């Protein structure tokens, strides 16, 4: 768990939470559309309605406050401030609530050694189970152009990974066999029709095993299964599944004992191709099952010996595609194609990161092979990738799990913009990626030049000059200036430009930055520099930084939250971390002056919260952050000089270092990412809106 003391000792480890004005649409992305599930969710969110919002405003004005599963009673009302709790059932009230936006990636999260096959009857790729950090899975998913959709039926096979899922054209059903689950190795057989699983009671079956290789041999009219790892070790037996029964075949020549080999059927050559595997050593031999018998092939070139690689057959070009896997040298992400009797390595410009155990299947509707999940040495993956015409492309991408990134809404292009951040689990790696959230979908863009990688920077939209403004931040493992920056960048039209003036605020990170729409300039306050906490105030207008010297000002603060209150026309600052620990002071800034608001009710002191304007609620919303003893997920509204705690029916998990802004295009506060109590492994890549 992170502590406030850790941040006092290392001023560099904090986060800028920029929650400011309006947003973004790059011209070349303006035609992008969300997939149907995401689009429906956005429409549902956007359809909250003026009636509901008016009811919410009326509830707040009356002091009743939002509630959980009903209305709320507010106590301790002093000068309009209130703390609200549940009231008696039966009184209706409209309740602002947080809603998670669906991820176009597999919604159930990362998994390894899932089972996958294309279902021609359903017209989609089906995925079942797999292994995640929390254990074995037994969920069923269907992939089509709209993304992943959960298939639910009256029953499901037991949870497992490393089994086989194959479409049996003779039966007209998907067949699931074996694998390993919570109770150990399995050898049960199931069929799937639509969303209905049926357990088959076969007269015979291969012994319980994991890591067997299987494919449907259309020429033979049977599902063929080979090898795997049993309780007695690896095997090299061959079985066929015909007419809902298993039969063992014996051959004078067959592949040697192995598990986690890769197999797929190629209708062009009417054969099953099998490659590699593991039998105490990594294998790299290539075999074909043709006309009911095995024969070893002798390609002119071969991939590195490996196991748990992903293999699929591309029907459009009549080629097998092999990706990744695990070898004696470690994990790989190379791509090979097999055609004309030999392996050919593809020099792909981009590719999924090194991994093993990713599910891979050809989708004829998309004319591409779909790869999902897998694992490296530290984490599982939730990503979905497509391989077509020698190229990889990530489907439905989202920013990596990270925190301490910078986020704002770019009103010129009408999209949420995210830059930077870091993942301490990836060798303390800082990012300089630029992402846009637009039409319910994240897009990564690749400007010709970008600011250096950083965390704890400050980002806002400068409405006067019409661009997003980035200032300062911290770079990990950088000796120059102790890792602190004081550079100034602008983002406009998909391009980053360094506009650092000669006269700039001193080096710092974790500063507060927001645009003051009433006075038409950007305001910067405080942060952490090489010498400690800062409490200086600066404005930025027309490319020029100017220092102000107000007579009163907040303490030297690290990571205070600053947002413009569009209803009351001033900047609101909620204090964070200073010389005496966490603060919960509230300050406003207007016409160049700071004013302390002595509110009778206030959120508890915290670090790394989200603060963001909400015109619909006519106030500023605060969410979560790192409290004195735990991460928080409470929601507060500052309105007309007073704090009121809200009690949404649903909230994001307790997180610190999330980033947020008001998404003007969709009319809601928008939240992304953050870190949970199990830092640094509990990073989030979830997106939420308050409706």
C-alpha cells in the first residue's frame, strides 16, 4: 500500500489529475464509430435525460441528496452543506451514478490457454474458459464485428484451461474436450449449440489430459486429437471423434510424446498441420496428418523450437500462421507462415507483445485470424488482435494499465486526450503515448514528435489559444534535473509542438493546472520540485508564462486538484498533500486571487483524487483518491460554496491516481484508470462516466 510518507520522501511519485474544460475529435478520426455494444452504452448514458437531471438538481437543492436504492436523508446541514445517508424506503429520488463503459476487449478480463474455435452456424468465433490470476474460468464468449459478447445458457462445462474446442462439421456442433481445472485433469466431452452446452456420455475417451492438440479433419470427417500431458506424463496417442464416440488409432509412424503442440486443419491441402510442443525439451518438428496417417515434413526453414504457440489457418491465402509461444530462450512474438512445404518468417511492422497460450482462430467473416489473451512472465493479456495479409492490428485497443497519466478534454477536436503515465510493474516504465477517447472508443495516435515520456504532468485545454497545453512532469530513472521537467507543449490537430518560453515556472511535477474561462488564461499552482513542495501561482496566456503574487494562497501542496466551476465561474482547488500530511482545505481562485472556503462539511483529506466540473449537476465532482489509511471511492459535489456527499448506486472501485475530465461531447464526467490497494499490480484500465 502506498503511504503519504512515501510521497513526502519522493516528491516524484505522485499524479496529476487534470480535470478541466472541454474536448476533441481529430479530423481523420471523426468518422470512427464505436462498436454496437459500446455505442448502445454511450446512448444509454447520454439518454439520462433532462427530466432525470432536473430531478437530481431538485433533490440536491432540497437537501435530500442522492441515495442508494432509494432517497437519502441529509444531516448536519449548515449553510447549505450536508452529509447524506439512506432514508426510509418509498420516497423516489433520481440518483447520479457512475457507470462503467464496456470494454471492447474481452469483458471478463485476461486469460491464458482458453479454448477457441469458429462456429459457422452462429457466424462468430467462440471462446471458452482459460486460466486467469484468480483461477480457472468457465465462461463462454462470442466474437463478431461488434466485439465480444457473453453467451449465457442453462449450464456450462466445469472451469478449465488447456483443453480443446473444435467445430465438428459432421455433428454441426462445437466439441469441447478435456483440459485442467480446479479438480485436476479432465476428459469430459461437451457440445455447444448456440448458447446451450450438452454433456456427452461417450463409451470411451482419451485419458484425462491438458495440452493436447486437436482439429477437425474435413477429408476424414472426424475430429482428430493428439498427445497432451496426463497424470502419468506426456503421451503421443491419436484419437478420432466420430458420431459422438472416441476411437483410438495406432500408427507405425507418429509424432513423439509431447504436450502443448500447435495444430490446425488446412482444407487446401486436406491435412492437419502440427508443430512443436514440449516433452522435457522444446520441440520444433513439423508433422502432417493426411489421409488418416502421420508423416513428418522436412521444411527448408523452421521457427525456433517452442511450445504453447498459437496456430491458425488463413483461408483467404491458404496458409497456416504461427505466432509466439515459449522457448528455451524465453517468450516470443515472431510470426511465421507455412505454405509450399516450408515455414516463412513474416517481418511484421507491429505485433502483439511476447506471450504464450494465446487463443487463435480464423474468422472467415473478417477474413482474418483473431488472437486473444495469452500471458507473459508477469501478467495475462485481455487484448484482441487481428492478423490479415501479413499484418497485425489490435482490435478495440485501450491505453495500457497505468496511472499518473495526464488527461483532459480537447474542445477543438471533441475528444478526451490522454498522454503519458507509467507502469511501475514494467520496470518503472514511463510512457509517452497519446490516446484519444472518441465515439466511445479509445484510439492511439502516433504524432511525428511527442513530448518525452513522463508521469505527473499537467494537461488542460487552452480555450483562448485553441489547443491542449501540457506542462512539466517527471521522468523515471533520469538524472537530468533530477528527472523533473518544466517544458511546455501544445497539442493541436494530432501534432505535439514544443513551445517552451525562455521564462517558465521552475521544474516540477504533480502540479495543478486548469483553464480559467472567466479570465481567459490557464492557471498553474504548486507541485513538487527538486527542493520540495511549491506554492507559487502562474498564468499562461498567448504562449507566455507570468507569475502572480497573491497576498494569500494555499500551502505548498503536492497533487492538489484544480478544476473550473463553470456554474459559478471560478477555479476550485481541493488541497492534497503538504508539509503536515494530507489536507482537506477548499480554495477558490478568481481575478488573480485565492480565497479560503471554510466549509462546515468537507471530504476527508486525500491524495490523487479526481476533481472535475459537472454542468449538469451545476457543480464540481470529487471522486476517490488515497486516504490516510486506505484508497477511497466516495463521490462528493461542491456547489455554491458547499460540499455534499453523493451516494451513487454504483461506483468505480477504490482507486487513487485515476485521471478524469468533463467529456463535453457526451456531457458527463469521464474517469480512466488508477491504482488500487494492491499497488503496483492492481492497475486499472477501466473507463467510467457519471450520469
